[in-house]
C-alpha cells in the first residue's frame, strides 16, 4: 500500500531503516501532475532506495496558494502521486510546511525543486540536524501547475 496515514509513517520509516534503506523525502501540493513533477520525482528516487512524498492537505494548499486551490482534492492528488513508479509512499500533512513531518521521517536525503534556495528552506535545518542532507533538483522550465491553470483560463 503506497498511501499511508500520518499515524502510520513512523512504522514505515522504521521498517525501511531497519533493512538499511536510504530514505528520500520530498513534499508539495502536486495539484495538477505534469511532466515536471514526474521528472522531479524520478530524479528524487534515484538518490536513494525509498521515496516518501509528503502531500499538502487541501487546507494547507489553500493557505499557500489561495482560496481557489487546490483544483483536485487531497485524496485524488494522493492517488495520482502514489500511482507514479518512482513513489514508494505518500502521506498527507496538514501544516503549512513539512517541518514536523520531516522531523518524524528523518530522511537521509530531503529534496526540493531548483526554484528554492537551501538557506530559505526551513526543513533543511531539521534534515541537517538529523544527519541528512538537502538536495535541489533543477526545475523543468515552463512546467508548473500555475502555468497550466493560466493557460486554461486564458483559452476559456
């Protein structure tokens, strides 16, 4: 089962760490899956043995992106992300940032897109304090949910 509840994530982490797997963690809204997401998650998976994706809940997406987002409900977004070959587990979190979840998972590698700077990522400090490292994966130019939404609204 790829989708796990927040209550189950510690068990998943413990099971994978017990057999020596390198845990990679990333998080995001993943509102409209596009090629940029697929490439990003595939590259993240190459960095370790087990890729866990923290998915922002509907409430936290609204806080981050505004009242018109997400376009897809969290259960649908989780199902789509979990169906991607690179993803081992998906867990929904309700906070604005993934700091608490990152502290629970204690990933060996934390991944964010190249549109971020490590010094501006609050989770990076937590990862470092737990002995892990943060890696930025270059974004795919022109590929974003925001661009897709803009294109759709301009053509209607």
